[in-house]
C-alpha cells in the first residue's frame, strides 16, 4: 500500500455512540479501505447516520475510537481533518442566496489560510468538481433557486472540490432522479478508483449491489454482515433485518436485487 493509500485508511475500533443519552451504536469494528466503495445499509434507526458522523469526526464516541492512517481522528486539528475527510450529510441544504460557483468554492476553505483568495489550484479543483457533478452550466445561478436534485449535486460538488482522501455521504442519491443516481454512483466509483476511500449510507439495495465493492449491514446499532452483495443481501439477511423478500438477477456481469414483498 502506498503512502497516499495509507493516508486514506479509516477505521472504527469498538465504537459505541449515543444520541440524547440513548445508545445507538454498540461495539462496532469497521475498516474502510482506499480504492473501494462501501455501502452502509440497514433499516431506519439502525445507527447508520450516527456511525457515519463519528467516522467524519463530528460525533464523539462513548467508547472506542476512529483512526485515520492509524492516527486518532479526534486528535487532529479541524482543518487537517476537513482536508482528509469530506462529509455530505443527509438532506443537506443551503440557506444563503449564493451563486453555485461560490458555494462549491467553500469546499476549498480547509486548504486556505484566513482571507486568502482562491489560487489557480483552488480554481481548478472547483472547475473539476462542477464538471464532474454536471452542474458546470449552473455555476452563475443562485443556489436557492435550484431544484432539490440540482442543489444536491451542487453540495456534492462542494465536498469534491475539497479533494478529500475519504468521502462519506449520507443517503446521497435519495433526492436524485434515476439518471443522476446512476451518474452519482459512477462518479464515486471513479473517485475511489483514484485511491480514495468512499462510504455511503444507502437504502437502495439495487444501487448498492450494482456499484459498491462491499456492503455493511447494520441492525439495532450493530454490524450483522460485511461482504459482497451476494453475501450480505442473501434472503436470510433481508428477511431478518428488513422483513422483506427480493428478486435476484444479474445483468452485464453485475448482480441486482429488487425488493419484492414483505417476508
């Protein structure tokens, strides 16, 4: 593993988390590796979003720790952590009537000193993020005037503009139409292909099976399965964790899983 790849390794060790004093995640061990896309799956209330926030360094654990390249994430200074780990929260939004280009440029702040202007490298990163997410033509539009799906892509572009080694996103395709859902999944696959680490909280089993290298299944705050789509999305797991049965198939060498009815 190269130095760049080691820098992108993210690991949770015996991680336990709470919300409002109630335990939500209990004793989770999870390693996210460079070059792969990992989907975190599970029913509502399983602890997926809380786990992702802790992996981003945004929630302190009750027990355990999060390590980035073997170093405690909690001990890192804020700017360094923000350069390493990019986080896209669930249903993220923008409340200020800023041009799209300026919103995306906010992703460069961890790389800049106070009051510094955007450098040529910063501008290139912003342009690349706008183009990658398909919002280049919206760069001078006011972000609050965009549709929900367009705003979602702009906010993804803001995270990508920061060029983090680890990309964590919570239900990033929930507000996108089918075309842009597929586009997003292709985009994160390319991002991981550059030696970065990607983890996504998802509810779409089919997209997870089609595009993700590993699936992690959570239930009641614990990991119950970790492996390939065929291993994790088997009938037993779907019945026990989600209470459903599914239709299975394969197209172009990739599996698909379509929820079909209640178990």
